[in-house]
C-alpha cells in the first residue's frame, strides 16, 4: 500500500490558502458587473481598478514591517482576514441605483415597442437566447400625460372609447410580444405587439389608421431587453457618477478589502515559510490549495448567482455575500491554530536597505514588475479579447463564448497553475532562481505572442496551459527568493515589498498601458508588443547574470592564481632563508664548543 504521511503542522496553512481563496472567489470576479448594476459606468470601474493596486503597494510593506518590528504577525494576519470579510460583506448594503427605462409605443399599420441608440448588432440574438424556452415577452407600460392625437387614435381603433371622455393623466398598458418577430434596423429595435391589455380590455393585433407614438416607462420580463433600455437616473442630470453614494461606498469598501487582502497574502507567505523551516521548496505544495479553492468556489458561486437571479431583471449577488462572510469567518478561526516562531533579533531597517544595493536583487525586482505587467494584461483583457474574436465570427458565438471563458479559467487554474505550484519546488531546486525566472519571462513572452496570433478563440485553451509555467511557478519563485534574501527578523517585510512591486506597480502598469493600447490598436497588437517586451527583458536578464557570473569566475580565477603564486614565493623564500641560516648556526655552535 502507498504510505502517505500527513504533516499536521502544515494542515492549517493549507486550509488557509484553500479557504481564503475560496472566500474571495464568489465576489471578486463579479465586482465590475455589480458596479454596473449600481449605475457606475465602465470608465468609473476602470479608474477604481487603476487605483486599487497602489493601495496594495502601500499596505503590503507597511503592515509587513509592523508585523516584523512588533512580532505581531499572526494577530495582524487574523485581523486582516476579518476585515476582508467585513469590507466585502458590507457591499451588500450599498443602496441600488435608481434607474429609468423608457420605450416608445408606436401605432400605425401595426403596434410596436421601439428603443433606439442600440449599437450592438447581436442584440436580437442575445434576446432570443434568453427566450429559448418561451417566445412571449410581457411588458408593463406607464404612459404619463398621453397626447390628444394618441388618445384619439386608440379610442377609434382599439374600441376603448370610454377613455376618450375622461381626463386621463396616465395610461397603464400591458403588452405581449412574440420575440421571434422582433427586428433591428438603423440602431433601433422593434418589438411587434400581438396583444394589449388596456383598462381590462384585451386588444388583439392592435393597429391605427394613422401613425402616432407615445413615450412610456416600461418593465419587461427580460433582463436582456432591460439592459438595453435601462438608464441610471444619474445620467439624466448634471452631477457626475463619482458624486453618487453608490460609487463612493463601493470605492472605499473595495479599497479597504483590497488592502486587507494584500496584507493577508504577504503575511500568509511569510508564515508559510516560517512553518516550512529548512524545506522552503515545499511552498508550492501549500500554495496550490489556494488555486483549488478559487477554482471550485468560482464555479459554485456562478451557479448560485444564476439560480438566485431567476425571474429577476438583474443579477442577485446575495449568495456571493453570504459565501464570502461565512467562508472567511471559518478561515479566521482556523488560522488561530497556526503556531509561528518569531526571531528575537532586533528589527533593523538598514539590513533591508542594504539588500537593494545588490545588482542581482534589483534585477530580480524588475523581473517581478515585468511579470506583473504581463500577467496584468491577461487578467484584465484576455476575456475581453476572446469576446472580440468570437464576435468577429458572428452572433452565433454568443451561444458558446461564456462556456469558453469558463473553460479558459478552469484550464488556467486546474491544469496550469495548481500542478505547477506542486512541481515548482523541484523546478527551483533543479534550475535555481535566476534560470527559473528567465524561463518564466521567456515563456510569458511566448504565451502573449500566441494570444496575439489567435483567430479562432477556442485555441486559447492549449495556450492557457502555459499559466502553469508562468504564474504557477512564479508564485513560488518570488516568495522563496524573498524568503531567501530576507534577514530572519524581516521576512514579512520582504514578502510585502516583493508582492507590492509585483501587484502594486506591475499589474497596474499593465492595466493602464494595456487599456490604452487595446483601445487604440486592438488586443492583438497589445499582446504582441508586450510579448516581445517580455522576451527581450528575459534575454537581457539572463545575459546580465551571465556577465556577472563570468566576471566573478574570472576574478576568482585570477585571485586564486595570484594566491598560488604568493604561496610558492613564500615557500621559496623560506627555503632560501633556511639554507642560508643553517651554516651560520652550525658555525656558531662550533665556535661555542671550542
């Protein structure tokens, strides 16, 4: 039988990685769409995600230094998990943005609901996908201050003459449309009405002899249609979106959650290496449980969100908020069992600063930033790029693009990142940190170039396997290098600095520059340009180390030859002195004898 030994000392850190990533996965991927429901435009979401990495840039090294200086790493670690849960959970209490939805009710030789300013050519395909099991769309209209011409037409044509002789302030109408008969023309979508219920009167196939129209507020049993016609009231007035309570609450809660998350990540790595002791190569075997937790819970949360949103006009993220709070609460309790051995040497900032005078350390730091730039592009723009590729193949792609995006995330997580986290220790032992980082950068360059030449979006799946040789191996490489060079009393500080440069500077630069290039030149040019950059930097990184190693080897050889020559010279001198002095001693003894 297979003899499997479980290191019980490491079970709490394994469960932490699993629970913490499982606890953040139900909400983190959905923040942009949740923001949209709150009435925050895409530009506002972009600004927030450009600022948040800098929050982490400050939080990671700051709290890492506090943990090392006052030997309170575990306390800060637990509190950071608790605050992550509190900040994320509090987002459930952000008030919904008031919205308005209007369509025109037009009556001529047929009666239609009409909405314009629609630029999506696949709008009908998206609506039909939602109505796969049904064909009839029901809309409830409230038409305020109906004009005289409209009332005159419907009174004579719809057999509702009892309405013509009353002072109508509004009309309440229910319409029924066969969605398969809808049409799209010149940025306008037309929904032909087969039946209307007005004042308890049913009108089949309503028509008018002339042409008349009225603007009505509308609520339809189609979330897709409502997405096109619904407009946040804030857009109707002069105040900008960033003055709304929705934007301000989401921004500050997300900033707090981002900072708390950043602290948890850097301290968890420091604690993990503390527990591993003289076996730092086993870091990846602990960290891989984070990838497993994230992947599993992202799938479960997506299913629960869809289940809770059935029959609603907007997505209901209530399951996500519950999952985040419950799982992170369990995580906070579980990490209390972790025993951390603190080094009692006094914390000295000078020991940390002297590290950054070393050229090799500086080169490694720039490698972390470079990798952060590249992975930031993938995190922010890969799914967007796949949608663009799918759209180029026609609206039929709408039927499978979400499946493809889910498969891409699954391949990256379960077939890429998790296995190579497990193997990363062996890779580092075999290649060392310099050669491993060179491999990571070169493979990242190849990965980005491969994305840039994609035409069929399904071919992203084999490329996504490279997430193992890039991100999977990178986590262990960065964390173990920081642990390797750190003074014993400053491991949390170094983990925070390296993590801050990777995410705080690297990914934020990638998001900002990538967004500009994507908007100006497209996704293919963006991936290709940064792929070339990664290849060039990876090559230069390797050459710099080769040059330094060659210089060091030459110097050591020269010094060893000089030392050998001096040793021979000293021995020869001693021999000559010995030969010269011996007779004089004999003579002295002879003289003394006589």
